[in-house]
C-alpha cells in the first residue's frame, strides 16, 4: 500500500542524494514515505544501485511535459544500473491535469541493467515501466499496476533498439497494453529490437491488448525479431474495446519487419470486451509460432485473424464464450503464405465440440474463413 504523498517537492534533495551515492559508488535507498516530484523526474547514473523503500510520486503538471519518476536524464549512454524494490512504488499524483503524461520507471539508453521487485501504482497516465534503446538486462518479480484506462498507460513497454533482455515472474495490470514491443516514431528510426525472452507473466489490460507488437510508417526499416514470451495468462478486464494479442506491422511498405516471434503456453481472454473482433490479430508478420495457446471469448469475431502473414504456426485451443454462435468462421486468413494451424474447439464450459486444421505450403489468393473440421 502506498504512503500518502507529502506536499513538499522532494525532487532536489532526492536527486542530490542520488548524485552523492553515485559519486561514492555506494547504494542509495529512497527512504520510506510519499515523496512528491513536482519539477522533474529523478535521474540515475552509471553503476547506480537504488533501493526503492519509499513511494515516488510523479506529480508533474502539463507545463513540464512527459516525465518518468526515475530514468536516465544525462543525455548519454549509461551502464551497470540496478534498481530493487524494497516496499515502495513509482506512483502517479492524485490530480490529472490536461496534457500531463506521467510515467513510472524508465530504463533508457542503458547497457547492463537489473530491475528486481519493482512496483508501480496508478494513476500513471503513461507507461508503468519503459525499456527504451537499452541492452543486456534482467527483470524479475515486477508488479506494474500502471493505472488509468486510457491510451499510453502501458504496463511494460519495450521501445526501439532493445536487445538481450530476459525476465520472469512479472504481473501487469494496465490501462493500455499490458506488454508491448514497438517502433513507432522518429526516436526509433531503423531500430532493431531482438533477443528478448520473458516467462511467467500475468498480463491484464483494461481495454487494449495483453500483448502487442507494432511498427509504424515513421520508423524507417525498423525490425522486431527473435522475441520469446511464454507462461502467460492475460485478459481484457473492462472493455468495450480490446484485442488480447495484436501484431501490427504498419511499416511494411518501407521495409519494417515483425519476425521470428514465439508465444508459448499462453491463455488469453477477451474478458469483458463486447465488440466484434478477433482475439488474436496479426498483419504482415513472418515466422510467428503460437504454441499451446488458448484463445477465449470470440465475442462475434474470429479467434484468429491474419493478414498477409508468412510462416504462421498455431497449436492449442479456442474457447467460445457465447453459446449458440455459428462455428463456421473461427479463423480468418487473408492472402497468407505457408501456414499450419491445428486447434481444438471448446464450448464456454470447456467441453470439446470439434477441431480445426488447415495447412498450406503455398500462397493464398483469396480470403479463407475456417470453421470446425471434425470432432
């Protein structure tokens, strides 16, 4: 439970203490209590070791723009940074002035980082934790409760040129995407994101995605590749919008790629969302392996919709949560190449009612609507 935010702006004294500890190459513990950051966020240095015992409140107003509670504010690449949760949390202020974007922890331009047991709490209007243009990291035991139901309030967000990151035992309850991998503006031009492995995760999103991959038309030839996510349970908790698994390569025209992605042993649920649409939606992706995946809650759309994807492999189950729906459009494939899909179809109660199997080593010239093929 977070401590109440004290009225005094603690930005300057906390930053001075962090700087002194960095200069002395010693660890620093953010003391217990609710520390208000009004002017800017705090900055870490190379070789920092920071224990978060107190709550750090991001209370920036719109005049100071977008800020993290704690991040790399040096403008240089840093290295060897360790941040450990010790009971405190990165937290949003109680007010929400128009234009304020409040983020929790930012690992930015940092090579070699460890984040263990860190917590975030709402109302953060930006990312709970962002890893941006950083390499060589380890995450464990995170609890990212990032706050309000609005775009931008992601839980754990990987952005741009990130590589060689592993993580496990992570719980996210976010307003926007729970876990996201993106290259989406001028800050990620031609970026390569690769070799990220995450396991044992709970990923709940209020109304957006449990897992999202995204490239945009403003990123040059950005690439997201060799990502492995396993041991996942996630759902959309509020709605009315949402797509538990989304892979959108909107930068395909300029050469962006989302490729060599594996999501294994994942249970993804539409939850309370009621709009039409797929549980999993993929566009212009290559070599995607959804292994032992459970997709729940068709909500009058397909379980899986793939557009111009190549090398798609899917095994697992689909659970229909609306009794009586026709079962002739469970998977929709639009101009896809080289796919193999093998799914068990269950009712909302878990009873096996059929199966679905479709394979093609060539290229479709039509849209395929796939229903049950047998018991």
